[in-house]
């Protein structure tokens, strides 16, 4: 019996998860330590702990966005399980469907685009 909502790999992810994914899409694979060092270097005033990154990356693995492996040195190595364009296209399509009911006029109106008039 399913008592909660199910999460698909195409559900939008949070800001830190997206930062991690963007880094891994760029480098291909990395350990938690490598991701932490790279992302903390971008925000030295607000460094996050190793355990924070490990939790985020394990959650991304549970959502099937990353594959997790242990290296010979028992480090956690993560590899992208989905291509960046495939994930982002699926999220945009889902948002378009969920928030705009697949209506381009409605999307344009929400984005404040020229020509965003109501359909006749």
C-alpha cells in the first residue's frame, strides 16, 4: 500500500541538489569530498559539511539521478545516472503540463511574454 507520494526522477530538485548535479554533469563523476571541495570553493563564506553533501548525494541516488559506488579506498564515488538535457527537458515538460495545462498562451502570459493574449 502506497501511503505517500511517489517521486520520479523527473520531479524538480532543490537548489543544493541542482548545484551538485550541475557539478557532476560537468565533471562526469566525483567523490563526495571532491564535490564538497568544488562547491564550497564557490561559496567560501558558507561552507557545508561532508555529511550534508553525502546526504544530498545519497538522496539523489535514491531518486535514480546518481549511481553510487564505493571505491577501493571506501570512498563514495557518484556518477550521473541521467543526462543533463534529458533531466531538464523532462522537468520543463512536467512544469509546463502541471502549471500551464500544456497551454502556450498561458505559459507566455505567466512569463510576461509579448503576444500573451487569451485564446478566443
